[in-house]
């Protein structure tokens, strides 16, 4: 088995070898959002290891503030670009921050 280093995961994204990525929103999330939010509107939701999950966008559409954390900057850029979401890039210490300019979505990645 390959060593699970940062380089290993980056290579998987570069090759498009990401079988864990879904092309749709997780139905369990949709059916159980009320359990996650306690029925509250506009809460902050942290999604670790988010990749380019469409769950992030769906959570925003439900009115929540979404923060994702992802090792692969390629995955983060793909999320924004494949979904035509305008974004800005800034840096905090050794992290790159990708912020949507049209919704409450912020993703943290590693510095390239």
C-alpha cells in the first residue's frame, strides 16, 4: 500500500483518481440536516477533508455559513471553477483561504 503522504493525496487529485467524490449531494445529509443543525437556521458548519463535495454548496443553499478544510488546493479550485463560483484568494500563516464572493463559503487549503 502506498504511503499516505500529502504528495500521495495530491497525486490522486491530479490524476482524477478520487472514487470517494460524489457527483451529487449526499442523501443522508439532505434527509438528516435537522439533526446536524438542531433545527436552527444560519449556523456555521465545518466540513473537514471536504474535497470538492457538492454538500458544501447545498449547505450554503440552505442558508448556512460553510467552512471547509482540504489538503488539495486542486480540489478546492475545482469546486469553485466547476460550479462557476467567483472567489478570492488570501493567506493566513501557512494556509490559503478561498472565499466565495457570492455566498457564505470559505475553504482552507495548504500553501502551494
